[in-house]
């Protein structure tokens, strides 16, 4: 897994609209969010759309990054 960039929450949302997976600095290495059918989903497919909307505190407004899985073969 590698993480690129330092995004705001709004930028992370836009990135998800373009098909990117995003992670926050509070997430563990294997946790990320992505968008499917206009819903925000966790890495295991759960709907996190309401969760996303509830994260309005300053600490959630920054610290977002593009999440990329890397192969360790």
C-alpha cells in the first residue's frame, strides 16, 4: 500500500468521484473509502455515506490521501 498527496476532505470527495480510493491519516494501512453508485463505501463494501457527512470536525477536513495498493511479489 502506498499513499500519495495531502488532500482536504473536499478534494478527497472529488477524487472518489473520479474513481480513486482515499484514506485518512486516522485510518489503518488497509482502510480506505471509495465511491460506488454515488455511495461512499469502505474497503469491505459497507455504506459510509452517512459517516462521511457526520465527519465535520476540523480534524477530518484535512489529512486525506489517495490510497494505492501495491504488489509485494
